[in-house]
């Protein structure tokens, strides 16, 4: 199978975001400071490794479809959907927020092109499903660092009313 221009463009759009996620994740890894530093530092390593693996898997899928992946730095800078990570040291709480945004933005882009990819190439769409699942899991786990527990309400209870 040979990818159409649209399929190649959609996969390229995801590729640049995965590469940028890896790069910005590494920047966060190097610049994070503060409470729970070590845990976040190590968690960022996991995200970085998966983003690198995902980008390689996607680029190789593109080549299998005779599409040409472009991972050059100028291409990444010009076409990524991800906001820039700030300069200097960044507090852990802010890093959590920033990384969560990067993860969610990456997933949003994947979801935006998913249906068009699936229509032309279900195999590539299957690859994207795995990316979405793992990146959403990371977003949940990272964002939980800044969350406060929800107070249960009567509506939230799974027990029948009046029963102990």
C-alpha cells in the first residue's frame, strides 16, 4: 500500500508532536526542581522513552507506506502543535501542569486526524490507538501530582442510600 498525500500529512503531523514531546520532556527532566523532584524526574524518563519509541514506530510505519517522515529540527519547530517549554528551572508543580498540557495536546492532535487515518489505513490507526492509550495514562498519572482529593457526595456513592 502507498500512502496518499493526506495520510502522509496526517502521520507527519503526529510525528512532529511526538518528537517535540520527547525533546520538551527532556528539557523538563533537566530543569525541574522542587518537592517530589525525584519521582517526577524519573516519571519524565518514562514519558521521554515512550515518545521516542512512538516516533520511531510511526516513522517506520510511514516508510512502510512509502511516505517520507521529516524529523528535522526546523520542521519540528515550524509545525508542532505543542506550546514551548519555558527557560530555566521550573518548579515541580508547574512542570506537572506543563507536561500534562503537552501530553493532552499531543493526544488531541492524534484524535483530530485519527478518523481520516483509519479510513485509509486501519493498521496505522491501530498504532495510534496504542499511543493514545499510553499518553492519556501518562497525562492522568502526571496530573494527579497536583490534584486534591474530591470530597464524595451522596450522588457519588455506590452504596444504596440508608445502608451502611
